[in-house]
């Protein structure tokens, strides 16, 4: 499948500000960027930061007055459509070093607070079957409500309120998986089927020696997603991080199959 992607960001900057931008589709890991362009206007400074996972290269900007970013890409998705429910969990002592940090709690995913619930609700299940039941439980009990959470909302808040947006669904999925001692991380993606169309967040769970995308909202599938970046939770994968106040003027994302 090929995805035609566009993202347009327009912000006013009341004062000079440092920004980190993560809006480019990654090349590799189940997808190929066939064509891409990025126009950042005329920022004061631009530099790239290679990440340890090798998936994305965030961009540092120093800008004043305004930020205008225009991204276009054609991405071919070639990852297999795997049924993760049939996959086995990897024994902890056999996990690769890169997966181990994703067993631990993080800012938005306090997984240690979910042990009792996970043991009671999913304790008799193993591996991908357990992850599948967790995903189904979240989708069936949560209500997707735009604007229902803030940048401070974590997995425990969403679990109690039973509502949220994509990042909240992903945070709960990640917290439950980690509580069951299965590595889980968060991915920012461009995806078909997302309504309203925007940057989307999904969980990725480590099963049978590889990472597998899981969307607890039910809006999209892994073969319909172009990964942008990955991290412990939303703090690591934000498409735009500003270190002073900025003001949104306009933002638009489109994803189409071609």
C-alpha cells in the first residue's frame, strides 16, 4: 500500500523560541519513503538529532515571529499484516537491550499501578492473546472524545474516566502491557481512517522478536500506518515541542491511499 501524506503547520511565535519538530515519516522498519519534501521557511537555525533507535531524526529549530512547516511524502507500506494475537511473548531474559527500557514506567504510563487489575482481568492469558484482550477491553469500554484530555492527562486518568483521544488509548494500552511484563512503546504515525484526520498515536508491543503496532481506538491497522517516531510515551513523540509560548494559527494533516 502507498500513502500520500501532507502536513501543514502554521504557528505564531511571540518571542524567539527553540522548537523540536518530528513530522517526517521514517524510512525503513516496514515502510519506504519514495518521495518527500520539507519546507521550513526561514528559521534562524536548523539542525538534526539522530536518535538511538535509528527510526527518526528530530529537527531542532530556532525561530522568531512565525513557524511555517510544509511536509509532503509518498510512503510505501511493506510491513506484513501479522496477527499479533497468535504471537508469543519473549522471555524477559531473552529480550534485546533496546526493548528492555520499554518494560519500565514512564511519565504518562505508570504501569506499576495496574498490576492488580491486569492480574485479575488478564492473568490467565499469555503473549499476544493477552495483548489482544487488553486492546479489545480498551476499545469496548472507552469513548473517543476530542478535547477530553490535556497535555497532563496520563494513563491512570484515562483509565478512571474511560474516555480520551488516540494518545490516551495508547497510554492505557502501553501501561497494561508493561504491567504484564511485555515491552511496549508509543509511536506517532500518519494513518488512514483517522477521524478527524490528524497526527495519530498507537502502541507498539514487542512480541516474538519484533515490534507490532496496535491501535486500541480501532480506527486503523498497522498496514495503513506510516511511522514517524517512537518513544516511551507522548512526551517523546510530540510532533512539535516548544520551549516557550507559541500560538496555533492553522494545522492540517491529510493521508490518502494511492
